[in-house]
C-alpha cells in the first residue's frame, strides 16, 4: 500500500519519501543523537541521497544474502565445528532475514529486513570487549594498555555447580586457572592481546589455542614456534576469551553488567541485547559464581543484539566515544583502537577492521573502519561521509560493492 508519507520499494525495503510528518524530523544537525525510545527518520532526498540509487544498493544487499544455513548451529557444524575440539559450547539460534540500517548525520535514512530482531552478531562482540577493557584503562583499573596482563590476574577458581569432590585421580592436577603464568604469557601486554598479536599459549574452557583455525600441518599443532609478542597477527578466539577472563578479574563484575552501565544504557540501547558465553565458562569471583564472557560466536555465544543497538554503538564509534556531549569512553582509546600495526595494517584493537591504504574496502575512504562478525555482520563507520551502516547476513565478498553503491547514491545528488 502506498501512502503520501512512505514508499515501499519491494523486498521489504522502506525509505521515507519527501513528505514528512511534522513531528518526525528535527532541524538538521551534524551531531544528532537519537533518544532512548525514538530515532528520527529523514528522507534520502533531504539527506542528499538519490532514492532510486539507494534502493538499488539495498536490493543488492538483499540479493547477496549469506548462503549459509539460517540455523546457525548447523552453519557452525559445517564450518568451525570441523576443527579439533570444535563442538559448540555456547548458545546458537536461527537467524532472521537479511537486514540493514543506513544512518547519515545520525538520522535513519533507510532500513530493511528485521532491524528489531535480536540475532547473533559473532565477532562484533569483540568490539564490545575491547570497549570494556578501554573503560578499565580510562578509570585507572588498568594503569596502561602497555602494562603486562599477568600482574592483574590472580589464580582463578573455576566454579563447579555440581560441587564435585576431588579424588585420588585428581592429585597433581591444577585446581586453579593460571592463564598468564607461562614464561611466554607473562610477557603479554593488554595492547598485544587487543591487537591479536600476542601468540598467547594455553587451553581455556576446553579449547586449546592451536585448535582455533588450526595449522594445515597437524604436526605443528602441539609443537608450534612461539612468536615474539606484537610481531605476528593471528585471529584467535581462545586468546580473545583469555582477554575477557582477564578483564573480568580487573572489573570484579560480569562484563555484560559493565557494558550495560557505562555504554549501552547511556547510548539508549534497548533492553533486549544479551552478551552470552559458554556453558562451562564459570568462575568464583568474590564468593559468587560469575560467567566469563566470550569474545564471539566461534563456539556459540557472544552478543545477541538487534540492528538498532548495533547502529547506536556505531554512532558512538563515529563520534570517537562521545554521545551527545558525554564522553563515554576516551577519544584517546578510540584513537588507539584505530591505530594499525605493522603485523596487520588493516587491524587496530579488536574488532576494528581498518581501511589502511584502502586495502580492506577499496571503494571506501581510507578513514572508514568496520566492526565485523561472521555471518557476515558489519557496522560500517565512515567519518568522511558522516555515515554509519549496519548490514546483517550478507556475503563477505559483497560488502565493498555495497559500500560503493551507497556512496554513489550520495555522490550522485551532491
């Protein structure tokens, strides 16, 4: 049905036409921030976009929907589940339709799919994890990201809900976790853990680090060379989970509670997001059972969240940690997050994928960056164009073309 206020452009795409109800659009501001329960829409034309070209871009995103099974437990079994010790240990769910939101200068100018649906977001979770580490630095709980992690992490007791009693067979077996006690791990800083250049060694929550995206040569699994911290980039969720455990020790609170208080509530996120973890990732902290958060959905778990809440986090990233005049996380921390290393020029702090020399997204400005998770789930942040875009369940190799189409729609009318 067509009304004077909205055009439906097929395949579930909605963009506002020129006519607007008086209470929907405020006077344009370069620093508009949505309130908790309201996000003002603006027509593409008013925002300086060609509606037809923008519609083509959105159709492209829907046509390039991920071909993997929508049942994400089955998708896991077909991919990461084939790795050694690859069984899922956290929750999976059946995902929704290809979904997206495009935001220009804070206003929603287009959306499609099911933006209210709470879905897994996989490794975008890592961006929330690095944020709570940054908050710990900002608040002085961690003196510096260049400090070694080991000095902040005491021996950790695992929580056993069954209250299992040790037997003679358990003699000599560790009763506590020491995730940063080896000669190599004692040297690791928060910085190299955040950059995935730590080469952390060990097993956590039943997952050895070598089993995550394992070497094609099985003879290297247990006898691999240890790399100097900071010199070799390797994307590895076991190491991410070790960082999450360390951050939990520092905060002495579950990380989802920290994120809620200091970030998600102030940016007006909904009450529907959930940062889940593994069923066996429980520790005793100050006499209470606490679940150590996971850094993604590699074995299930991670952040379950809707696209609007992802977009709010993207808008916070765009404004370098400032939300409507309130500095929620320091600009210095965001700048460090956006600083590449020689080991991986297109990666900053997790999970900031950088467009250094336009290598990651050739069609985007070099200043753009993306929070990325499997699926593919992305939060595209483009300071040059004052643009944030959330895209869910798109083929990974289609992302650059989508960005190209959206930017063409903006340039066409400017």
